[in-house]
C-alpha cells in the first residue's frame, strides 16, 4: 500500500474519531481503513491509536505523528495543486490588499485592465493603511509600498517609487524657493504621520557628495494621508515630500514643481507580497506578472521626468527658480482615515 495513502487514511481516522467514520468519508470499507492503519503501525514499529469498541484515540506517539502528517499532506496537496495550476487558465476570486492612495490612483485602473484580460478572475480589493494579516484574513496578495512589514512574507519587486520634494508655483511665488535643506526651516512643510512607520517621520535626502541628511520638517499640517497632503500642496499651502506615484500627474501638468533637485531621496519600492506557505496559484501569478509588466523599472507615474520617447534614463527633475522668504509656521495636526 502507498505510504501517503496510509498517512491520509490515518489522518481521516483521527479527524473522524473512528474507523467507520473515516471509511464513510473516504468511500472505502472499514476493514480497508483498519488494514492501512495496521500497515502504518507495523512499518513505524509503534502504536498510533488506542482502540475501543466505540472510538479510537491517539497515543502520545500517534499525536506527534498526526501533527507531522497533517503538515506533510498539506505540503503535498499544495505542491500538486501548484503544478496543476501552471497548466490551468487563471480563474476564481483574487483577494488583494493595498494602501488607499496607491490602490485608488494606480492599482484600481490596473485591476480594471487585468480583469478585462482575465475574465475568469473576480477581484476583491481591500484598502487599508496597514497591511492585512494575509493568512488569517485569507488575502491572496498584498501590493505594498515601502518598508517590508513582515519578513516571513515572500516579496517580489514590481517597481521603484521615487520620492520628491515639491510644491505649487503659487507657494514659491509667495514664499520663495529653498536652495538647500537648511532652508526648509523657513518653509511650511506638510508631513506624513503614520504610527509605526518610522521612515515617514523625517525627510531623508542625500547630497551629491553622498552625505545623508535626515531632516525633521516643521509645518502646520500632519496627516496619515498622502492624498490629503497632495491636495494641500496643490492649494499652495506648503511643501511635501511624497512618492511620485502620488504626485507624478501634478508634476507632469506643472501644478506642482520639484525643488532641492541636487539632493535625492532614497526611493521606496513597490512589492507584491504573499505568504511562504501558500503556493503561487495561477491567478496570483497572472496578477503579479501583469503588475510587473505594467509598472516595471520606469513606471508610468515617472513619465514627467523623461524626455519624449525616453524609456530608461531619468534626467534631472524640473526646477522653478524663485526668491523670497517666509516665517516659521505654527504646527498643528489633523488625522485622516487613509494614506
């Protein structure tokens, strides 16, 4: 008898609590179930079950063996399913988790095109400022920007997310243009406030000579919503340091312009995340491959800083030269529900 068949039938006996119950679930005779368990015990040289006329119970050895069996059988089933999925058309429900700003601005249009290409897949998109517990909440894949929240997840890089310091032309006309990071002390810096994500508490810039600068900006608006900061910046209220997936369209149209272009901010990374213990099904593989192809090394939100027809090089961002000064603003905070 096949060893894995022995293990499957033994596990069914444990889960059913009896040989007859396991036989009914498996569609075989109770004597065949008993024979499989007997052969397994003989091969192992250990009693796995205590038998009575009414039920069976696990021995101490049987309990340890059962726990290992369950994991091994699950891995086997998952492996077989993964191979089967490689030859199957992507279909079924795909549950996706993403941050609100990226989900609304970039992921929603991508999902619309994805479902048009793969009509057999239905998508449930859940937006939150913190990554979901993928296993407990039954999420297939998370699309995440920034620091990895959990090292136990498998991560595939999809695209870079460059950071820029920018503001509206109307703001610079009134308050002048900062020439160095030190000048930011006299400007109203609108900041991100996300509990637990230390990266956003400072503006990280690197000078041309490689010197790293961590600036603690001061301003009259702090929020956990990048979209709120963009609206405030467009209205001329102050400077922001935001990813280009959020402000790329405004930079393209000239409604926002970059400053401090001699200083670079370390880019964030857009990744697809999924659990280690979950094989990459056809639907997840199709979705991740689709996003990698759609966004890539030069994502569409960075088209504002490429010359017409240019695909790979990133020329220096446009600057707006202005003069003026401002007084140090007062600081207050608002809270928003989404980033």
